[in-house]
């Protein structure tokens, strides 16, 4: 039952023409959206896809006649069901918002008010707009919760946002959006923050509900595979302009524009695996726990060959990041040993000598939090050099320049602050900082997951190049299978603090799989509009 | 002028009492050089000033602390003094407005053998507030209270000279002194020595607040207020007019002024000189100004270098422009001092010559005489000594520059000034509220063995004279001796008597009064019994 | 209420500790103060023997730590001892009876001010946040700023001038005693209360505004907007509940100030509050009184902060309903 | 590759520091401008006091309480010193002292705050307890006592106020630092093996600066209000040093007397206005700064 067949497309619901939006950055207005047309029929789902800075969210909000603080709609018309949202008064728009146009934000955790129970917030709109009385609204919400497959729908409404999981919150938010049976829902990257396995459920739930109520939707994401499951039609955006637009299947079959093709291309990247017996780091039967109560690592054994990349895969809470903390000594293991170049590694950070510290470096997921925003590139990269090698400033600057070159960044950047760089550039800086120490091992904690796909590719290629040059070993922590495919030689699959599977890439990625690996791999969206449908079918069959 | 003024006042009082016709008064006034108009207004206002019984008097006093106690030995200042003594109680004797000692609880007092022995007779029919008559026993107990071994009384040192103190019959008290003291009656007028009822155990009852005064205690909240009600059978004629008197402790001068302006109090002491002009312009208030015995001084330790040289001392005396200080810091409220601690209004006071007025040349000359080109020393001051001590010092610093004297003004903490600075540092600001007699003043602060000899000045001649004069009953001889003493102190002493401060106080026009006493603030601290409402 | 209870007990424990530290600090600095009670009382008239007599009587002749231990022991028994003043005489003044009326007055004034100031500042703050950068906002801002910016006593005198001297609507003196009846008391305390209100409203109002404005940027406020909730309702229903914690803290801080920080106002209006008592006691080195006052102040401060913590717990579901 | 940065960023990046300042100022609201100008004037007055002031700081040049006129623009004070000159020197003393005090208190409070936030454990507990105790004692009265103990030299005043004030700074520094110390770059520094000094001063302090600067503005005002209160109670800055607080306190009684002839303004008003003006100015700038750093826009 592939989606668009059973959907009844009605007359045009939303008509955006020549939309121009500007954003203000310290007092200066810059164009964000440079003239985009969007039209959407009743019951139709449009996928907006593009990298960060493409202006997709901005357009999504503009479809509600809303511009974020610091943004302003400068030109174009936004007709929603015959109402010109740009001309409409604050009140008129407010009447529409929530009741006829609803919004599902990226991070439900942030978008739910921590102070009120879910049910309160779910019924708020319906009661406000006087669509139904409170009792009825609550009954209805419970029904919606049920349709969205939330666990015990009667009770869950009485919980506070912080008391339910991310996936459930995202669904609750969808329920909130649905509470007035709007004509149009804006989904703004609703599953980006979720683990793949959770994502599947949420996607399914959301797709069903929009189908059930035949609601039109704009689905905003950067993930093609995801949008493929949801959208009837896909519009690709770049730097505030439309690149191309086509029905999902066509778009997937043959994208016309080169840019679109590059988006597709990311998935192709794959490293030729090679095995080595020269072990640089051996983690042996390690247990670790915070405040001695919950075991976050349970008898973990991992080997990291020299000059190779071992990918540690798992969802949030699988303990993969804790593993990193254990290795770096931030969280001394309660049991087990870690051998570095054959010698046991002092457990606690403070017991390790400068040289050991130098040899194990770390790169973090978000360059924004791992690069001190108040230090220039020179200091950021230069510091390890000074610190470990005690060189003078001239020598330091020379090395910094080298490293900048190595990470394909222009020397002229040397005196900039991180805030003045793009995400990719920042991540390059953190790589350079790690390299500056000339380490044996670099622990990469989700280094690419915060980046756009094209940038991801660049970073990954860079990492591989550097590995060739310096023969450094990567312990590559990630939740993204594509990334794993791309760079790893060996894979370690972790789940709830245990190692589920460990072995060479090909072996792990190809059946037969242990149950969890299976679940994990199968949950990774694929570039096939029917993927989700089939997967659900398969799973329900498996259950039966 | 002062003389005639007094005569006139006296005449006025008679006139008001109707003992003197208006014409007679006017003639008298004209005779003493007053214009007719002035005379008329004087008469009119005096007539208006005719005392009326009744009314509530509220007084704002700039003192008072939560630690104030009913124990008269510990009365620290105006608040306790005026409220718990001047209003509530009487001493054996009293200093009248003209500075003479007259009987109070004591009806009369007689000296014997060269003033070594004094006999006081207790006034007939005088009673305590509880109706109990006052006996010689009470008097003895009251004074003994200060002499006790572990007494904390401020009067203790005053009564040292008493060798024996005993009652002779119900109404006679006999004092025997170490040496003759013609001024002894003055001593027992002190506000630390009210007469209090004797307890059965022989000690005196100071706690209850039962006294003999014109008003009986109603309520006393230390540091806040004290209120009193009229004592119907007070022993003095024509004293104590009000039905009720309340004292409020208002330490902030601005608050005090405002309270007066807004009519919440009718009398305030220690006006802020800065705002006096404005205050004077207030239609329904009068500012009274009395130059009292109190004097603001800077004292140097004459045993310490460089002050051990009389020429240096005198050079310093000449280096201060006292008129300028009086003018600028005290806005002219006071009388320039001449390094003589005895106020002009005190009996036997003289004005030693040459006057120590600002004279840079003389100062330099004296310095040279002392073999100095320039002189530089520290001067420790705090407004705890007297309000304006710091400003005056700063001003003086300016004056002294011209005399080649560099004064280094050190501002000391107010807290503990009297313990850590006064009598400790070589040159400090100090204050004496003054004493009603030459002898008393000199004995307290300038006698070689004085407890508070803050100049550490020991002049043999001076001390001989002091002893001699004390028992000298011949007025003329005494006068001569005292004159010489004052001259010696003026020439050789270590004190710089900058000025005698005026008690600048303000009150509602509706209040009437006779001549205001100069010995203490608030009309000799006895305002409550001496003043009245005219309307 | 488990987490609340836990915190309360925890904080109370810490509070006691703090009190102890305070008493030590105060005692120590008193010991260091130049001059003793006797000198302070006798002033210029102090002679060695009278001072000695005094100290013997008060027991100041014994070593400091002995006196401290005795004192703290007494306090633990709930006995704050006797004021040095009047010791030796047959009428001793117990610290508690000395402090009680002053404390009552202070709390009276504080309460009176708080009743006006707290709601007022909340209202002003919410409005200012609502109409940010409107003229109303700017004016309220400038006015409150100026009141913060002017020395208390200056404000006090100005008010006194306009409302008690120029037009005699109020008393310049706020002297009250146990016998003054409630209305009289309120009337007399009016001017001080107004002064204090002016001083603290500014602070509280600005914090309320700031706390709210901080939240306006948060996603759930945007969500509320996109759900069609009007701004006013959004701020009151969605922002305020999350702003209570900081607001409570600043209110607690200011209430504490009302109890411990009003010496100046007391002096200006001659209001017999505990602040003046303590200042007097300090200058007269009346150790027991100073100590008692200090403890009372500290206790007030601690309790108020504790209640602020409680508020922030019960207004924060994360703490109130853990997972 | 490097062209990856979106336009806005690279545009900003190419801007020089000076341009940045210019742009920032360009966006400043009138209130902020007003504030900055006032502060500038004060600073100039403070720095060049001897050049600007017609008379000396403590120089007695006329009769007491002369009304304002050509000789004395604002009239003279209680002992005939030129008010205008005192006002200018007052800027130097008051602002100077307040500034030093605040600086000191931030040095102490800030460092300790960050340190405890990093170290936690018993150190944190210990210091926090002591700080609590100090917070629990009323500043005024405590300052009164300490000043009585250690004497009233200006340096003592600065030291004592700084100490008392640092407790409040400590609170804030610790709170804000707690948000920063969890940042990855701090962890990175630890992993690198950096010492406490580096982590405090290079990694953490720079990042808690905005809130600290804001607080600095406010504390600065509180400090010299405290000083003026102390002067009112007779301690605080000692004569003849000209300081606004004491200048108000010295002539406080004038406040409550009707202002008669118009051009005559009672002496205490000038310093009081001076204080108020500066505080307001500082707060305006601080508000603007807050507004910029908090990233809020007016459209909201």
C-alpha cells in the first residue's frame, strides 16, 4: 500500500509566490530566502530538503505567515486557503495557527513547556479556539495518543515532558498538532534528534495520522531517505533558492540538477577495509558506572589496530561515549584493564604522564562546544604544540600553518574565532587540534553527526587521508551506519553497555546478524519510497 | 551691656508679674539705652511670655543609647542628664541661670574651718514622688552610692575629697573634706548626684526612678524615649509648668530638625549650624544660642617632642586662625577661645594677654627661638571629640602652612576615640563640657594629679595656687590667684582652646522662658521645670 | 513532597552550620574592636578603676573563648543572656526582652513594605516584559533605575520633605512604642515603608522582567505563539511558571534586605527597629545584643533563601516529579 | 573547500576589529549612547580632575554656603570649598574607589567561584559555607564593625568592601561557571593535561565574561551606594577627600529645607544627581550589552 495511491488530493491549499526573506545579523540584513514558489494541495505532503542555511525551516514557518525574531518577510505572497497571510492581521493569523495550520518542532523536548503536563498542552489549542470543550478535547487527545501508538494513552497525558522519552514526546507533539485537525501541518525535522530505531516508529506514526485525517503537510528534513518515506513531492533547496522539484519517485530515480546528484552521492563513499594484527589499544573486560550504581559499561572488550579505524556503533544509551570516557581516563573503569601499546594504561587521568596524554587525542561531536569560542584558531591549534613540545611562537605558527594546510583550510583563517567559521570548518579545526599532538590514537565521538551530508563526506575523506599520512588509529564512535560503511575497517556494535557484535566491516554488515544488529541495520532508512512500508509489513509479519 | 541686660530681664519679669508698671519699665528700659519701640515690643513679648500651666512638651535630643541606665552614676550625656536628672530629680544644690550656686534639696549650706567642713540642711517638707519625705539619710545614701568601692560612677573621682559624710539628725548632712574647698557646693550640684530614696538595706534605690523632681517618671525606653508626668507637690515655687514632658532620642540632626519643623517636637538641641539660617526664617520657631562652659580644644602632650618646648607650643597657638574656624566651621556660633578653659561667664574668669590670635610672623619667630625653621607633626582628630573637629583641623592645616608649620591631620575612628586616641596620641582634638567653677575645671584637667590631665602638664606654681585658692575664702585674693593660674596656663599650657561652643537650640515660639542658664545645654538641663507655654 | 523535604532538611542543617560560623565571625570581630563596653559607655569619663569595675561586673576579665562557650551554651539552651547595660544593678535587661519589641517593629515595617512592594514589582515586571521597549517599559525602567541609583537616605529625606514638612500628611518621626495601636503604627511607619518600597521594587521588578525576557527566546514560547496563544497569555501561562525560581530568589533577597538592611532608613525616620539597636550595640560593644541581632539576621536570611529554594522546587516539575 | 562558509559568516569574518566596533556602536540605542557619553565624561573628569577643577580638592576658597555664581559655579560647601571642584574630584575618588573595589571583589570572587565550580568537592563546600555566612551578615553593619576594627583608611575601605562584595560575585561566578565547566573544550583542556590556572583563566573565565561584565556594572553601582550609606553613618570615605556619598551626607539637612530662590539648588543635590546619573548611565549600557549578548531581538 504505497502512500500516494489512497490519498485524495484536493484543490490548492497553500500558494506561495516569490517569497523573499531576510535575516538580521548584528544590525545588517542578509537574504535568507531569495524568491521561492511553493504550492500545496489538500492532503498532499511536500518534502523540503536541503543543507543547513538552505532556508527550509524559514520557508516552513513562512508558510504559516510567521517569521522568527531577526527575520522578516520582504516580498512575495502567502495565500492559505484564500487568506493572504502577509496581509492578515496578528489576530487573524493567530486564529489560523494551531487550529488550521499546526507546527511540529524539531526538538520536542525543548518545544514542550516543562511546566505543564502533556495533556494540558495538547488540548490547549482546541480549547482556546473553542473547537471543543475541555472534557471532549481530553478524550480526543487520548484517542490521538492511541492512534500514534503511545504507550498507555490514558495515563501518558498526565506526565510532564521530562518524564517521557524523546520518541514519545515527538509523537505527543504530533498529537498536539493534530488536536484541531488542521488542514496543514509543518513538520520541521521532527525525527532528526532521534535514534534510528525510534525514528522508524515515529515516522510510521506520523505518516499514518496524516493519512487518516488526509492532512496536507510540509515535511522539512536534510535526510533524503526519510523524506522519501513521507513526501509525495520533494523540493530541493539550496542557499534560499529552489534547485529542483519533482514527485518523490522521479526525484529519486533521476535527479536532474548536479547539486541534487551530489546529495545522492554521499551514500556512495566507502573505505576498502583492511585488517591488521598490530594492536595499538586493547580494552579488556572493562566495567564502568557513574556514581557506582548503574553499570554503563558491562565487560566490554575492544581492540584497536594501529593505523586502522574501528567504528563503535550504537544508539544513545548504548554506552559508546562512556567507552570513550573510560579510555581517556575521565571515568576510570571499575573493572578490567586497558592496554596501550601493550602496556597497561593508568586508569585515572591524573595518573597519566604528559606523553601518554599526548598519544591519545579526542574529537568531539560538536565543534561548537569543543572549541573555546574565545580563542583564535592560532591558540586552539597552537596550544597542544606549545604544551606538548614546548616550542617557541614562531615554530608554533609554522606548525599551525602546516596543519591548516593539512586540513585544507586557508592560512588566512589563523586569527579568526570559531564563531566566524562554518560547521565543517570548525570540525576541521578540532581535527587539526587533535593532530597537532601527533597522537597514536584519535577517539572520534560522533564527529560528523552534526554536519550536512556533503560536509560529512569532506570530513570523512579528510580523516581517511590523514590516516594514510600519519598512520593514526581512529576509534570512531557513531550511530550512523552510512558513516560506518564509509570509513571503518572493523565494527563494534554496542547495546545497553554490552558489545553485541565485533568484527571486520563486511562480516558485521552482512547477514547473518544477531537480533539487535539486525534491528539496527534494518532501521536505517533507504532511498526507497516503499522502504518504510515494506519494513513495517516485514516486522508485523515477524511479530505474528 | 550684659549687666544692664540682666537688670532689664529682671525688671521685665517683675513687670510681667505686675510688680512694675508698664511706664516704670519703659523708663528703666530707655535709661539703659533701649529705644521706646524696642522697649514696647520687649514688654509686649514679655507679657505674652506670661507662664501658663499645662501642655505637653516634646523635646528631641541628639543623644540617647539603648545602654542608658537609671543609675545616675552612669548618666553619659544630655539625654539621661536632662530627662533623668533635670526633669526627674534634684541634687543638693543647683546652679542658677546666672551661674551662682543656690540650694535645691538642701535649703542652706555653711562652710566651717576654712571650708574643710560643710554643713547642708535638707529643705523642709520636701518629699519623693512616692510621698515619702526626704531625710538626711537619703542624701547620705545617694552620695555614698558613688563612693562605693566598686562604684562605676563618673562622680566617684569628684567625691574623692570627701573624708567623712554623715547625717547629723533628720535634716542635716555634714561633709568633711581632705582640704578646704570653697566651691564644694558647686560640686554637689552635679547631675550625676541626684537625691534618691534610701533602701532598708542602706543602699540607695536608683532603679525605681523615684526622685524629688518636678515630674515623675512615666515610661523610660533606653535609646528611644522617656516620658514624665507633672509632680503636683513639687517643692519649688513657680517651677514645672507642663502637664507632661516627653524626651525623644533623635540622633540624626536632620530628622531632629524636621521633627521640629513639622511640629512633632517643640524643642530640639544641637541644631545643624548649616541650616540655621533657614531655621531662623521659620515663622513659628525661635533659635536660642547660649555660649556655655563647653569648649572645643586641641591638646598636646607637653612631655612629648616637639611639644615639650613652650616656644613651640606657643608658635602652634599662634598658627590657628580661630576667627576663621569659628566663621567657617561653626558659622560664627561660639566665642573664640584664648587658651583659657574658663568660660567668660564663670565666676573669676579672666582674659589673659596677649591674646593668642592668628599671627604667622609671631609663630615663625617663636619657631626660630626654638631653633626650628619649620615644624611638622601629626594631629589626631575625629568628630567623636566634637562635631567639626575634622573640618576645623583641615582648616587649621591651611592656616598653619603660612607659619611654616605642616600639620598632618589624621582622621581617627569615632569608635573608641576616647580610649585609643585621647590621652594616648601626642596631639589630639578634645572637648570639655566645662565646669561651673575655676577650681573644678582646673582640678579635673590641669592639676598635676588630675585624672584627665590630657596635656600631661605639670606646673608647680600653678598647682600651689590651685591648692591655696581652694581654701581661700577671701573673694579678692581668690580672684587674684585664679587670674594668675589662668595666665600661667595660657602662657605655658598645652591646650589650644579653639573656642567656647554655643549651645544652639531651637524651639517653638509658643514656649516661654526666663534667662537661659549657660552651665549645660537645655537651660542647664532643667528646661522641663524652667520653661512654660505662653499660649 | 520527598525532594522538597530532603532539601529543606539539608538546607536547615547547613543553615545551622552557617549560624555557627556567623556567631564565631561576629564574636571574633567584636573581640578585635578597639575599646570595650566600659570604655564605650564611660567615654571621655573612663578611668582605669571604673573600667576595671565594669569589666569585673560583666565578666569581661575572663578569656574570650570561655565567654564564647558560655554564651553559645546559653543560646543552645535558648537563653540569649543579659545585655551588658544594667548588669550589676538589680534590674537586669535580658537580651530577648530588649530585642523583642525592636524585632516586632522591624518585622512590622518589613511586612508592611513587602505587602505593597512584592505584588507591585511583579505586576510592573510582567507588564514591562509584555510591552518590551514600549514607552511604558522605558519609563518604568528609568524611574526604577533612578530610585536604585539614589542613596536611600536622600530619597528618605525628599519624601519627608514633601509628605511631612511641605504638606503635613505624614509624621517625620516614626517613633513607635509597644502602646501604639495598629493603625497608628501603620500610619507612622508609612513613610519608611514607602521609602523602602521605592528602593526594592526597582530591583525586584527588573529581575522579574529579565527572568521573563530570558524565557521569551525559548522554543516552547515560539511553540505557544505558533499554537495561536496571544502574547499576554503566553507570557503569563507559559513563561511565568518557568520564571518563578529566579523571581523567588530575588524576592527572598529583598525581603531579607528589608529585615537586615534598613539601618539607614531607621535612623532617618527614628524608627526603633533592630538595625539601629544592633548599630548601637556594636558601638557600645554590647556583645550579647550584637550576637543575638546577628543571629536573628542570619536566620532570617537563611530561612528566606530556604523558602526561595522550596518555591523553585515546587515550581519545577523536573525536581518535583522525578522520572 | 574553504568557500564552504555561508556568506553572512565570511562577510563578518572579513571585517576588521575597528569596523566591528563601529558597526556595534551604530546599532546602539539612544539610551546606550547616552550612557556611554555620560560614563566617558565622568572618566575624563576623574582622570583630568586637577586640570578641569577651578580650585583644589580641599582648598578653602570662599565663605561657607555661597550660592552659585561666576566665581563658584555651583556655590561653596559648609567650609567654603568650591562645590564644582569637589564634585569633579569626587568623580575621581568615588568612581576610582568604587572601581578599584569592584575590580578587587571580582578578582577574588570570580577566581574562587570558577575554582570551586571546577573542583567541587570539599573545597566548594567549605568556601560556599563561609560565603553563606558572610552573606548572612548585613553588609552595612559588618562593614561598620570591620572598619572600626581595622581603621578607616581608604585602602581598608576598599579592601573590606571588596571582600564583602566578593561573596556576591562568587555566587554568580560559580553559578555561571558551572554551565561552562561542562563544556567539551574544558574537558579537552583537562585531557590535554592543562593545569588549573590555564583552565580557569584561559578556558572558563573568558566564557563567563558577559554575565560577569553585566554584574560588574551593577555591583559597581551598589558599591558606591554602600560607600555613600557608610558615609551617612559616619564611616566611609574620610574628609577632606571629596566623595559624593559623604558630600550628600555632610549637608543632608539642607535637603529638607524648601528650595527658595530658583537658581539656588541645595548643595546635596549635586552629588546625589551625580551618583544617580552615573548609575543610570551604567545600567543603560549594561542593559544594552545584556540585550546584545542574550541574542534577543526587539521584534519579539
